[in-house]
C-alpha cells in the first residue's frame, strides 16, 4: 500500500502521514521546501518506530509538470499510489481591493489548480487498476464567504465542484473521491494566518478554539477508510455544508447587525 500526501511536511498533512506510517504503510510526501521535507521524513520514521518507509519529493503543486514528475518519482520508489491525500494549501488574508494580484493568484493556483495537478497523474492509473482513494483537503471556508478571504474561500469552494464531479466520473470504477472541510486547526499555517486575520473575519467566525491537527488527521483517515464523500468534523460545518444556501442569508443579516455594533 502506498499513500502520497501533498503538503505532507507540515500540519494536517504531516499528521495524516504519521497515521499511515504507524500502520506500516509506505508513505510519500510532496511539498516545496526540501529541508522541511527531510525533517518531516525523520519525524515520521521516528513516530512509526522504524516501521515506515518514507519517500520525499520536492515540487510546487501549482506547477503541473513539476508535480507530475514528483508523483512519478514517488511511484518509482513505492509503487502505484493507492491513496492520495491532497493537503497542500496556502492562505493569505487580505482585502480584495488591496491584495496584490500575485498573492490572489498564488492561492488559486495552489489550492485549486494544485489539487487538480496532483490528482491527474494518480487518477488515470487508479481507474485502470480499478482501485484507489483520493481525499481532498478543502476548508469550512468553502461554505461561507469570509471577509478578507475571497481568494481562499473561492479556491476552497471550487474544490467542492471538482470533487463532486470527479466522484461521479469515478463511480463504479473502484476509485473513491472524498473531500473534507476542516475548521481552524492548530498548524503553522494557522499561526501565520492569525497575524493577518482582520477583526471582521474574527467577528464572522467567532473565537472557536482551534482543533489539534492530530484530531483532524484521524478523522480524515477514518473518512478515507470508509470511502466517505464528505468529511465535516463538526455539527455546525455539517449544517453549513448541507444547508448552506438556506442558512447564508440569515448569517449575512446577523453579520450586518454585528458590524453596526
Ligand atoms: N490550519 C487550518 O486552520 C486549516 C483549516 C481548514 C483547512 N486547512 C487546509 O488544510 C491544508 C493543510 O493546511 P495546514 O494548516 O496543515 O498548513 P501548513 O502546516 O502550512 O502545511 C501546508 C503544507 O503544504 C505545503 N505547500 C504549501 N504550498 C505548496 C505548494 N505550492 N506546493 C506544494 N506544497 C505546498 C507546505 O510545504 P512547503 O511550504 O514546503 O511547500 C506544507 O507541507 C491546506 O489545504 C489548508 O488550506 C487548514
């Protein structure tokens, strides 16, 4: 069994990789920074008590050719990918009218195109073999517009359409396509993000204690085990996922009232 995790050098992806490594599964990590990849490889090998074989490949998910080559290298090391967890992602809060186009584009390229770029090289082979599981890491921000998060919300919402369409394409072919929607999770990304999260976003989201990355990773892996189509993590995220179009007008009225205070 071979699990490929993009964004596996940090946060949620790293915790997912550790769970599989403890199960004795071959794991490959893809991210951009080589030093962080090497550190993660050592951490995972240690966490698995020497059971795991971890391969790392440096690539930018936003660059199609680079990520394809990285997947090829992973598959040369550990065999065909059985499970793909697409966790690589970035967030750069900023008001749309002020944010540099490059920062906006980077979020779109990484969070949306970056997922499609890594699914492409594994999906065709999974289909051919009649087996495989894909889990895409979106965000609760897919379900609700958050001020100063236009690029992030847009890119994470687009993943819902991508995953839902691909799941239907894969139906009956032995390949499951799931998507998960984590809440605020205690990771290096969140620590960076909180420094530039404006009070308006805070107002909308409230101050919910971030979840430990390990807890989120455990639920993701259960979702993959069960071939779940959607993994919501909390009752309020499930409600937003299932009844978002009904709830959003009320949330907007509530937000307008809070803004006035
Ligand atoms: N933390 C939260 O509160 C939260 C909530 C909801 C959803 N999420 C989502 O969960 C996923 C993981 O986030 P996290 O909090 O675990 O973040 P993190 O700790 O910052 O980890 C992000 C990982 O993605 C990699 N990465 C970033 N850009 C990349 C690129 N262009 N190409 C390849 N790898 C890239 C990073 O490594 P390099 O920088 O070395 O490339 C790192 O390994 C993201 O998709 C995020 O949007 C997070």
